[in-house]
């Protein structure tokens, strides 16, 4: 198993990074970089291989599902689930252990939570949305992106 960064990896600060679901090689790379807490905010269930590997590598592997509701003209994600996941993310970062949070595609729920993090750290809304656009290029159809971006904008 060769250590490689996860797809769509982005370092947000020295203790926090985001991206897509890590392969076993990416999990090893994350551990080598000092990340000890893995938080999965996708809707699926983490695989047994990844959960076992995390345990063997002495990594914390937490799943906080953020379901897609996609109400027309309304929310794309369940706002309560986003709030719960973001609170756990903040608590984990405060523990001082490196945190890598991820979802299946590396931009949807992760993008929303990154927007909240950026807002809490004083970024202007226009910069937050520009970063989201940059990370979500060629990732989903325009209707999904529009719904998600609208919810992010309303939340900020």
C-alpha cells in the first residue's frame, strides 16, 4: 500500500483538512501527516475494510451521516445533520489532534462544512462561494450545484 493524498485533499489549517473518501493508501498518508481523527459526513456506511484499517492504524473513525433532502427551492442537506456534524468537527479540532473530514465526492457535505468553517474564521461570503465553485468544478450537474450553493448562501 503506497501512501498517497486523498482525492480533493485541501488543508484548511494546521489541524484540519478535507477531501474525498480516503483509500487505504490515503489513510496511511493522512496518518503520516499527523491526522488522527477521520470524520465521514457522507450518507453511505463506511466500509469494513476502512474501519478495520483505521483501528489497526490507531485512527479515530467517526461517521456522522448528513442526509440529502433536496427539497425544490429549499435545502439540499438536512440542516440539523449539518449542524450536528459541524459541532463534532469543531470539538474534534479543539482536541488538538489532526482532523480529516470527508464525504463520498469531496465537495458536497464537505463543501458546506468548509463554508461554515470559513465563515467562523472571518472569510467574506463572496470568497467562500468562490472557493466552493472552484472545488466543485465538473463534480455534479448544475441543478445539484445550484441547490447546494443556494443553501450555503442562505446559511451564511
